[in-house]
C-alpha cells in the first residue's frame, strides 16, 4: 500500500471513529439543543458543510500563490485542505444554522472528544504519508528527528500534534467537573488547539504569505483565538478549579 493510500485509509478511520464518539457523546450529554432529531440533523449537516468549505478556503488563505496559480482553472483550487479551516468553517456553519432554525444553546460539547480523537488518528496517517503529505517540520538536529525519505532529519510535527491532543483529552477528562458552562469543553479544545497550531506551525516549512512573518494557517489561528477572547479568563480558571 502506498503512503498516500495508507493515509486515506487512516483518515477514513478517523472520520468513522470520530463520528461514533460524537454519537456517544450526544447520547451521554443529552444536550437540549440536540434533543430534537430534525434539529440535530440540521446542525450536523451545517457542521459538515461548513467544515468542508472552511477546509478549502483555509487552503486558499494558507498558500494563495499555489491555490490561484492556474486561475481561473478550478483544479488547483480543489487540491488542498486544512484542519484549522475545517474547524473554523464548521463552527461558522453550526452558528449560522442555529440562527436560521432558531436553536438555542451550545452543541459544541458533543463534538469536543470526537474532534480531538479524530484529528489525532488522522495525524497518524499524515505521519505515515511522509513527504507527500507536507505536514512535516523544519530540519532539526534533535535526537528524535525523523527522516521522511529525503535524507533530511526533520521535526515530526505530526507526532507533536498527536501527543498534544492525547494530553488535551486527558486534561479535559480530568477536569470534566470544572466545565460548568455549556459549550466550554468545545471552547477549551478550540482555544488550546488554535494556540498549539499557532506555535507549531512556526517550525514548519510553510509559506509566510502575510507580511513575511505569519502563514495563512497562523492568521486563521489568530482570528479564531480573537473570536474566543472573552472566554479566555474563564477557560484558564478551569485548569486550576477544584473538582
């Protein structure tokens, strides 16, 4: 099996497992906003469509020179996708859908563990895909550097992300009783993940297309973190609250 095919298989497993975890969390948490079956379907569809659009738009923002190199040809525009764009797009899709159908309350807590686990599994596929996936880090002399096939030891940023997400899942579970505000599990995940990506993308060979200092992904991370800025103090206190 080729690295690209293996990545596809692992990615499919990530989607399947993530969806099963979402269904379990939806039943376990019994969130009022997802209690109605029809409303739940609309929110799920909005999340999927928003994530798909966000993933593509995020790619266009990440590397506009590549994405629009053959414009108006559309093939190049459909090539890439980004997790950060998918997360922000899914968030936007759900919020828009809830306003349209008049749904009140947060639905994010049902997605938190599903996203953390799904992304972690997906990054295994990214790591196995090697150079073809373009998710590796810059060259480094650190002892855990990985040669992805070109003879250059690099930061295994996919493994960094997997380790981060595992620790994040442990923290969220350990502090579960401290999440007293509906939606804070999801907000905590989003803020932590966006902050992590803002930092780790600084050691990736990505185009710094904006002002020569930040990449498109980092710009999206900053935008997402600003969206949640009112929640930062409360989310920070969750780490130190007594259960």
